[in-house]
């Protein structure tokens, strides 16, 4: 019985950052005790985990030993030692998402091959082994070069405009992708439990920061047609079912000018594009992740109100002990929810928090996004 | 500047039960570090406070020493040593609610005198010193006899129906109150910050458990006329302004059959009658409490959706390690949010958690309250 599991199973998370922190905030409501492993002694989860272990997520022995003390394991970051997770799984521990799914996602090359093999629409690409290799494909430029492994939060991705820019190419295994002339970037978060129940959250529209290459803000629902929304949901569900994964999966997609939907990247965990569900939806992505990995019935994903989410990034030019300028002004606005991540130190573009805004009127929502962006600053 | 305060002040809470736990869950979003003092080594706040101290809340030295390590102090239970708080206050610590307000509320006799002196409508009463004293007032029966001090969660209150029942009277200082033939019990939660800004939450309707004498469930909004709702809000605002208190105040009231509103009792802290605000209102009572004591702008109190809240009480006849029967069935319902309090042991009528239900349709809300009451049980 699943509810028996919740009371008696010890959940371990690999990673103790903001995603783990919000997962714990949600887990508290279900009396789920969570142990956390993170390399940073001052990780955001430090004070709120049942047990906190400082250690490397990529080290076999560290992950294996941590996993032995838990009954069920999950992740809040993909860059973890999957060999240790596979051994734990073979010894009877539950690991969700499954280690083979994490491995597939860790490398953008296997991700892209997976889309191709399963007829999931994605931008055309070639695999490249090193910088020299990329020079063969001048006819494909302009293109996006992505590092196969260890890219994160906008690192490991760059546009190569023309032959002159080829020198920027990564000198390691990667993917050279067609530059998609998209009109919108969107995301669908979908969950699947062990019973095979699947539910998708409504499509959100992402706006990226021009310099930092990570989400600056988002709107839910996305400003797209019903047809495109249905296609995006269908694709997200296809991806999670094809992977056969248990847990939460974020599927980032492009909408082209002729309304094609292409899968860009996936992340098998709670995701930046689902933060707004805490306030704006009947079930939050964090609770949905817990429901899926504990094989509980999935929660209703519909929105209570339209919403926006603004990432609160460390202001460029400031490093050191974080100060939050304009917090009081922002808290004075109706429907504004501030989430700070408990990080003592700021640096340029570091994710320090986010702000969710709910409002029945989408025009008001847009005004409030501008107000928050212009008012709340993380300085040092 | 208030936002500077939040970053630099250490908040201490006297009491580490479920109210403190939900306050910490909210405080995490604002990077507020909270130290907790509670006599129970396994209190619900244990694992999520920045620092947890086990110690008696009624002991002068314990409270004083704890308070010295904090900049700002608040409570989640009234039964604390106010002498220590007064000394801390005189030494420059901020204590909200103020110790004199806590003292006034600790004794139902001073509470009742306060209403009378300030022309706040309340049930007629006489003060009684002991059991013998109560016998003088046979002409006032049936009446409610309340212990002056240390009543909590329904303890220390009883109805004396007639002369034959006089033997049940408390043999300690108390209040003998007219038995109000009310049609509804309601509550208004109101907040006030140091700037004097005051905001009230919408009126909720309380339904009490017939045996346990504590809230079994509630509905928001209350099923009362606009006029009665305005009068209830006006009274709550009058009480907090008259007290001059800073923080959150729950004002429980009776609505009589001729639509008079009478103040019954007050509690200067987050309250059982405000749990549903976490999901159902733009601002939760917990965030509002933090905003008020840190002198931040108060949040919008309006409801996003109609809601109900069901207290999850330990089932009569069961004591021991808690098990949650029917959790899965309840989680399968749309708009249902389960909050468990992290208590390992259950006993009859112990508050083990609560369930909030949101729905646009009030009739559906009532059906779901019945479903939750009949389905989710805390047994051992």
C-alpha cells in the first residue's frame, strides 16, 4: 500500500539546492523524512533535511553509501554517479527517476539520438567529437553547438554564427544542432507513477535572459493556440511513456513560426519552469514528484489562476553576502509570492530565488512582472 | 528599513508545535532563520528550525536565556513566561505580540474584563473564585464555566446545565458566562504591524467537534449576511487596535439567532481557524504573521477560492505510533491538500494534521468535507 510506504520509507535526495529545498517544504506536509547529499556544506537544504551529508554526487562510494541508508532515492540534479545508483537498484532500492533515464539525459548526444529513434520531433543535428570535427560542418552554420555532458543552467551551449566563429566550438564530444528560428519557447511538466498513471501540467511560455542563457521569466498559460498546446502535451506524454520513467519530467520545446513543436531538452526532476505551480495550480510540481515516486495517485494539474514566475538572479557586478533590495515594495503588491533560496552568497546570474505572481488578468500579470524585474534586486 | 531587518534579525519562537512548523515553512521563503524553544524533544519543529532548544516555556530562566540569543521573539502558544519576555523587552528585544497582550489573553478573566471595559460585545458573565463561589449563581444556569488560566484546545471549559451539575464547576478562579444560544460560531483573523497598518481575513464559519470541544471543520466564506460579516470584521479590528498589539490575532465570535455578534475568545498568534489561508488566500496567515512582526507591508487577505478545512484528530480509542488510513483515497480528490504535523504518536483527539479543500462550488466543498471526514483516519 502506497500510504504505508510514505510513513515507513526514508527518502534520499541527491542534491540539496533550491529544488531539493522546495521538495522538502512540500514533503513536510506528508510527514516524509528526507536525507540529503550535497557537496556544499551550506546547501539550501542543510537546515531542513532530516539528515544532511556533505559529499560528492559524482563519487561512486559517496553515493552508494548514502543510498544504502535510504529506501527510496531521487535527484534534484542530473550530474550524479549512476553506477552507484544502478548497484543500489540491483540491491532492491527504489531509484526514481531510474538510473538509465538519468544516464540518457546526462548526455545531450544520447538525448538527441533518443528523439530521433523514437520519431520525436527535434531540431536536426549531427554528433561532433571535437573542435576539429565541427569544422566539417560549415554548410550547417549558423548552428547551436552543445557540449554532450555537464552543461547546466545555460553553460555548455553556444551559437556558432559563421565560419569565423568556429573557434568557439567546444573541443569535446557534442551536438551541432540546426538553429531553430522559433517564435516561442515552451515547457510541459509531466509526471508518471509506477502504476503508469500520467498527468501533464498546462503548457508554460518561457522567456530567456539574453546574457545568462537561462529562464528570466515565464507565463502560464502560454500564449499559443489550443492545437499547439495539445501537441506539446502529447509530445511530453510520449517522451515520458517512451522512457518508461517514474517521476517528474520537464520537457522544453520550441514552437516554430509555422507552429511546429520541436523537443529541445528534457530534465527528469522538478524544474525551473514549474515553480509557479506552488501557488497557481491545484497540485505543485513538488508534491506531484513525491506522489509519482511514492506511487500515489497523481494530483490535479490544472491552474487555479493565470500566473507568471520571475527568476531572481544575482545582479551582474555584485558578489558576496546577498542583500535583497526592493523586497518590501514587491511584497506590497497583491498576488506576489517571494521565494528566497537560503543562499548566503550572491554572484552574477546566480539563482537566488524566484517570485510567483498570480492574477486573473493577464495584462496585470505582465505589468507586475515588469514591476518585480525592475524593483527587486539581489546585490552584495 | 524592514527588509534589512528580515535579512539580519534572528527570530525566536516560543513553542515548536504545528503552528510553529507552518510558520517556519512560510519563513523559509523569506530566508528568515528561526530558533525554537519547546519542552518536547520531538516537537514538530525539531528538524526544520535553525536551532532547536528543549526547555520549559513557563520557566523564567529558560525563556530569558533563549530570548537573549534572538533579536525578535514571537509565540505559537500563550502559556509562556511573560516576566522573562518583559525583561527581554525592557532590554531592547522586540517581542510581538507584546508580553502585556499575552498576559491579558492568558487569563480568561482579564480577557472578559477587557471586553466589558472597552464596550466590546461579549456574553454576560461573573467572575468566580472557586467551586463554592459558583454555587451562588444558580439563577444564572445553564451557563458556561471557564477556568481562568491554562485552558487549551477545549480543556478548561464546561457547560453547567443545572444545580445538579454544579459539582463539575472548576475549583479555581474562573468565569461563569451566559450560555449563548448561537446559530453560528465564526472567526476573523486580523493582523497589525508596527506602522499601525491593519488587515482582516474574510470571516470563516467554525463547526466544533461534539466531544472534543475543538474545531472539527470550517468553511470560508462563512454562511452569514454581509451585515454580520462587516460587523465581525469591525469587531476584530477594534479588538486589535484597542490592544495596540503587533502580530496576528484570531478573534472567535458567536452569531446569535437575532444576528448579534459577540466576541468569545481571542488568541494572539496563528490559529486553527486560519490554516486554510495557505492554499485558499492570496496571503497565508503565517506569512501575514511574519509580515506584521517584521513591520513589512501586510499582504492581501482576500480568498482565491472558497475553502474548507478539516482537522485531522487522533481517532478515539487509538494511542501509539500514528498510521494514516485512507490517505491515498483523499489525495485522489481534486483540490485536497493534506498537512500532517510530523507527530510520531497519536492519542484520542490529538491534532495530528489538517486537510484543506478548495473548490469553486460550495456544495462540492461540503461533499468533500464529508468524504475526508469519513475516509482519512489517524489510528495506531
